[in-house]
C-alpha cells in the first residue's frame, strides 16, 4: 500500500470488501521511521501486519497465508 497505508480510508474499505485474507507488509520497520508512519489506516482491516524484515517480509506474509 505504500504511503496510502497512512492516509487511505478508501483502501481500507477495499480490503474489507475482499473475501481473501490480507496481510499488511512493510519492508522497513515503520515504527522506527517518522511519527506519521506509526498509524496505519488499513491494519484494522487486515489479518495481520509484518514489518521490518526487508524483502523477507513478503515471504513471511505468504507463509502466514499459506498456513491458514
């Protein structure tokens, strides 16, 4: 979702409309970055959040979904 993570109610609504699970993924640890990045508008609509593990964040998210 990139920067839309922190600003988009429309993206949250879109995620809520999906039947498949969604995991919010960030390559960097957003909690070590600017204060405005600490609040996600989409995490409440997601199954979970993975951040800060670099490109492995995507692999971890796929493994989590696969395990469902």
